[in-house]
């Protein structure tokens, strides 16, 4: 029979939280060891040897764990059976127990016990099933917390240097916080004992906490919990489809108008950035949420009909973006935006098996956007002027042709020439890196706002609208423009 190590847990606090199973196991094994005597329930073990001396002399915590395991294996080999008592539960954050279980020289029997994490959930009012916290060892925080978004429960924060390392861990390039501000931390000490202490501290104050062997940390959010919020939102949309009569009646076709409206409201919010009390971020956040709802709504309907799921949508766009960015994820070189666009169009044409670069342009696009997309497609194929100097003459040329068509009085010709003029203007805008749709919208908004001022001034001066001569209104316009200078 292999030498045996029976591992028991002393619970998170005093003797009152030591289980009957632990007490029975202690009584059955006369050769006993404790990881540390610094525990309020250690007396229940009775006569036992301690491993505290390893903590005092080892160069690292890993050396401590290795030395403890070697001592236990040697003692079990000598005596046939030994008992090993650890703080809390032997199944939670006990690296020596993990090492013993993996060691084929001994048989390891683990007796379940109460853990400090049970007290943590009770004190904080946290349901671990609902919140899904990650539990990490304070001595290995930088490694075990890497990539985590929270919440995180950090155990074994028993030394000042452990807290100092945790405080500095966000500077580690492997610990991605996603740009999130460092959160406050809840310090939990001596739970279940008369001196129990639970206090919230700022992250940069962590190294000022006086730790002991019964100190843990609760980090509610390490970075924005994007994945969890998206899953909650998907569940909400599914619930609406099941329980709301209006949502249940919708189809892909009936939602088209809402998708279009929400898209334009996002554009309005973008135009308003920097103008509101909060610089417009709150408005943009809200409108992006409304647009996101449309994406989730369509994906939910498609899933109900067996078409695809939201996961398929996310996976598809992820993989497509990887394929179309070979300069990022592959060996292709692209040093300019134009090279990126050219590569993109070539990859897209191959993926879609299209005969022409013009294939696939949505016919329902607004006219200015449609013209811009057509020109970009041609430019990606090399059919373009090298810079804006080549585009300018076409604008002047088209103005002359519009005037000539108007003089001839041919409505169809006038429409065609005005179309050519607008197309030439879009080309100039594209070469100057200006979105013609946004530019025209901005000009329209400026005109609207100034005309409202014209109406106000005309009313103050008793000038009827309509009814006042154009030169007078022009004078009001120039007056307003002088007060609020800007693009004409």
C-alpha cells in the first residue's frame, strides 16, 4: 500500500467552523503536520509539527511549497500515514495539496472543509453562480489575473510584498485592463473572528494595508465586463420576443425602417460630439445602444428561423476582418490607407467570386454615399487621379456643361449634367478626405440654424416672412454670419 497523506482543512476562522469530518480524521492519524501555526483553529490538531520554518528561510513561495511536499512525502514513507492540516479548505487555493495529488510517491486523501470563500460570499452578499468570480492566489496574481475582467477574489494576501505586487500588477503588459480605470478594492480580514474587518480602499492605497495570514481582496470589476453585458442583453432580446406582443410580431422586413432610423440617429449623435454638457458622449452611447438592439433583434429572429445565431454573426465578422487585414495578421505589407483599401477590395473580390469591382454595391445607398463607394472601387482598381489636382478641372468643366444644358432648355440633359457635377464634387471631397454626405449634412444644418436666426430677427424688426424683399433678407443673413463666423 502506498504511503498516505490525509489532508484536512481547519476552516476559515475559529474552532467552531472546523467540521466533524476534519476532527475525526485528526483523531485517526497520530503523525500530524500543520502548514502554519498562525491559524485560530490550529489547536484542534493537537500535537503537530509546523512548516513555518520553510517560510522564514526559502527564497520564494514556490520553494516553500516544494519543501513542504518533500517533507510530507518523506514522513509518509517513514510512517505509512500522516495528517496534513491547512488553513481553510484543502481544495481551495492550496498549491501544496495540488502538488501532493500529482505526486505518485504518495496517495493523497482530501477531507472536505469550510473555506474562507464561503464567508466571503455571505459577508459581501455575492452569489458566485450569478456573478462568476475568478479566485486567484495573491502570490501569483499577475499571472492568474491576466486577461480577467472581474470580479476577482484574491486569497492568501498574507504579506506586504504580496499587496505591493498586486498594486503594481496593472503595469504588467500581460495584464490587459482594456483601458479601464483601476477599481476600488474591498479588503477582508479575519472573517468569522471577533476582529473581523471589511473595508474598501483605493487601488493605490493597497500597499498601506496591514495584511495577515487571514487577509483576502475582493475586486468587483477589473475591466469593463463586456462579454457578460452582451450575454445579458442577448437574453433580454430573447425574453422580449417571447413575452412582448409587439416584439413578437416583428420580422426582418418590418424592422427595416427602425434600423434606418437608428442609424441616422447615431449619425446625429456623432455630429453632436463636443457640443453638450457631457461633450455628447452620453447621447452617442444611448444611440449606439439602440442600434445594437437592432443587430441583436435581427440575429434573434434569424436564430428562431434556423438561419444563424448572434455567435455566428460575431464569429463571421471576426474571421472576415482577420482575413482582410493580412498586413496585421499576416505577412502582407501595407504602409498607407490606400494600400489597405486596395488589398481589401482584391480580397473581397476573390472571396465573393465577383467579375467586377463594382459588383455588390448596395443599390439602396444614399446617392452621395453611392457615388463615393463607386469612386473608391474604381480607385482600388487603379482608375483614379493621383491627387486632388486632377479632380479640380472636372468640377469647372461640369459647371460649364450644366449652364449649357440649362440654356438649351432640355430638362433631361440638365439633370444628367447636374448629376455629373455632383459626382465631380464627390471626387474632390474624396481626394481631400472629406465625407461628402457629412459635409452636405453639415452645410444643411448650418443653413437651417442661420435661417432660424433670420426668422427671429425678421420677427423682431416687423419684417413678414414671406413678404420681405430678398435683398433685405440677405442683409439679415450677412449680419448673422458676421456674429457667428464659420463656413458659408
